[in-house]
C-alpha cells in the first residue's frame, strides 16, 4: 500500500485542522485547545497516527471497516471503475452496470422478499428515504393518514434532519428544532439500565408492548412504520432480551405496521450473518444499509425494500426523491468487491465460529473487574457498563460520562480505540480480527479500565448516585 511517508509536523497539522475543519459531534473550542489526533495510515486492525503511535482499532473506524484496512483489491476496483465510468446518475430512466450488479447482489443476499434497492450515500440519507418511502407507500395504498413513524429513545438513525428525528437522542433533538412532526419514541430494551427488578424476559416484553400501546393511543390508521436497530449501536451496544424481537414482530404483523430494520451497523457480517435480521429472526419490510457494504472504503447507503412495498411504489407514478450520488458507480464497484471478499474468504464463518465465540469468552471476563457491572457481546459487538456498585447496578454520582470519558482517553493512551457512550464502553472491531489480536484488545482494555479505576478511586469519584 502506498502511503505519504513525509508530512507536516503534528502541531502544524493540528493548527491547520483547528483553523479550517469543523468536526462532527465535537466541541470546537475544546478540540482547538487539545489538538486533534491525526491518523496517517492503517493496516489490518491497526491505525498509526502522525507521531508514529500504533493503535488497535476496536471500533473498525465508525463500525464499518469490516474486512480491515489496507485491502488493495478495493482500491483496484475503484481505480478500474474510475477509468471506465467515474460517475453517472440514475435519474431520468437511466442506469449503469455497477448499480445494476450491486442491486442484484444485495437482493440475493437480503432475507425474505427484500429484492429492491434504493441507493443513497449514507445511512442517514437512507433513513430520510425511508420516511418519504413509507408515507408515499401508504398514500398510494389509499391511506394517506398513516404517516407516524415510531422509533425508540436512545436509538441512532443518522444525523440529518430526518435521521436525527427518527433517532431518540436528546442532545441531538435539542439542536435544530427536532424531532420533526409525526415521529414518536418509545422505551429502549436496555435491561441493565432500566429493567429494575424485572427479569430480562419480562422487561423485553414490557418494552415491546409499549409499541402496541402507542399504536392503540394514536390509532392504527395513523401509524406507518416502526424503525429499530436489531442491536442498538451508538446507544451503547444494547443487546435486547430474547423476548423482545418476537413480540415486536407480532405487533407489527397484527397492526399493519411496516417494520424497518436499521442494519447500518449490524449488516454485512457483524452478527455472523449477512444481516442482523437473520441472526435475530426479524422479518423487515425495509432494511437500512450503509457502512459495512463497502467496509467504509467508499460512502454508500441504501434501503432494501420488500416486493410488496416496491410494487406499490413503482405503480404510483414518480417517486419524487433521490440523490446526485444514488448508486454511484465507483462506490457500487467497491461494494461488489467488498462483498466478494467477505463471501470468498469466509468472513461470516470466521465471525460465527472463531472470532465471536472467542471475543465473547474474553469480553465476559471483564465483568470480574470491580468497576464493571456487565460485559456482554453479540457477534463482533461488545458493550460493558462501568459502575461504582455492580450489586445494585448503580450509576456514578458524577455527571454521566465523566468516568467513561476518562476510560476512553486512557484507552487511546494505551494503544486501543474503544468508544464510550455515557459510562458504557463499546467495541465493534473489524470482522477479520484474529484470536491473537483479540487477546491484545482485551489486555489493553483491562489495563485501561484498571488504570481508570485507580484514578477514579484516587479522585473520590467511585461513588454511587
């Protein structure tokens, strides 16, 4: 892999970055004072920064670099496509070969009757599409009042106006007048944080039935769809109780509600299956995809739509919606090569039979630490809860995220990219990670949690709320 060996000194790169670059989900003044971390290269599951520090990327970028960094095949696919057809749109009854081939490939991989793809540039864009799509569908079905979409508190469905409205994160809703009208939210299936004295099974049913209660309150004739991640990602890797999804499926089926599975994180092998819906026996009408479809090497998203929904929309005249880069030929070519690699190199089998079982065994051991109340994983997703009292699942007295942020920064210092959501620590490593690399990940995670623990004790922060 060709890399630029020489670059400006880190301090100068940080100065230029602060002067001109507005970062997502970042306090600009704080970053300017501290200086951004400058990543200059990557290979396999490792990143290297501008000072030569090497870090194990346990987040696969932003949940997306499924086949790892440095795959020359994807660069070659992009190069070849750029030389042949670098860009054309799919508006005005026009198409091109990469979009056709990728749509067919995705239709073959998707479960059930999900055989139609509307391409976007990201998961956020795809979820905006889903809002338009389900409302257009019900209008075409002669039910224009079915417009309300139900989601969950602490869900993440993107950061556009539509995507952030579907998501249930209060800090996002506090900016920009969100959520948009006719989007409702119910509780999340987060047993550790919200289950009280109930068993996980009881709590899963309770949270699923909140959906039925809202449908009854609003009226079935007004509710268009329910959208949810099979496993909540940015909310803290929330793995629902086993009782949750079967009951949600029953409710959607019983009340003529479209079910949208947001597979932006759980798609393309992260659960050991092509899609999380297959792992959890969900039968969606629409799936949102992005991230792992190209392993992050190119921006690409989309909505995979059922035969029934696509047929109605296709017969209803123009669907007045689309993006300049819908089905971009270079992104589509890279996606096709990425999917080939996942299939031909047996990546799903590696996850199911090697990486995920080994990660589950090792990750669960973190629960032995005095500051860890829960350590759970599913496929190549892991979440653990930091707590001052694991017996009663207590939160810290300090503001939420104080300890989690300390732990995240300690992880970076110790050569590990592990993210925090409040006081939960989460991982989503590349699917190709080896047993030896999992050992390294866990060694660095334990060391970082323990170092954080000693600092929290020393500063008097190991107190329950």
